[in-house]
C-alpha cells in the first residue's frame, strides 16, 4: 500500500487468479472505506503485485505473470514490471527476473521490494527448483 500525492491510500491486489486484468486497485482516504478503480496495462493472469513509489512521484509495480500452457499446466513464472505516473495507467517494462540459477530453475515469484538508501532497492522473492524446493532470494537495483 502506498500514499499518492492527494494523500489517498492506494492498494493493489489480486482479484481473480485466472481472469482478465488479475491485478486490481482501490483507494481510500481513511484506510477503512475503499473504492475500487480500474487500472490499465496488465496482461491476463498477473498476480503478486508489489508497488513502490519512486523519488519523482511515479510508481513502479512488480508482478508475476502466470502463463497457462495449452494443456492447462502453468509455464515458468517470471517477475515483470510496469511504470505509471498516476497509479492508474501502466506501461509494461518487461521481465525483470526470470528463472536462471540452480535454486530458481522452475519459478521465481512473490516480489517484495524495500528501499535501502541512495536510490537503491532490494527485492526479496522466492525461487523454486525442479524438485519443488524453494528458497528466499534477493536482488538489488538502483533507479
């Protein structure tokens, strides 16, 4: 959850795991009563949203896209990102982290990002290997 320039709380969440525009949003002035609003720019089956506000007031969202293969099995999960100046209309940036290391060969997902100073952020996420063993791993980025 973040606070926009109008002092409203913004919350991004998963509404429907397998539906159109799986990531949804709501705003609140008091943190108790919420009003849903439509967001633009997400692929179907997006989940695990994590939004951060950048120093210039814009937003970056990290999320996982859950690809469904033709036989209804899921494909490998990757962490994607999008940016927005208003928190409503998002521009897709691409895949940020995809399975690569031995401990994350099958899936990466559930990103959680924290600011660590000097414009740097650390993202914690899980990686899963081909034996369904999972670990918490992290990456550092600077914008």
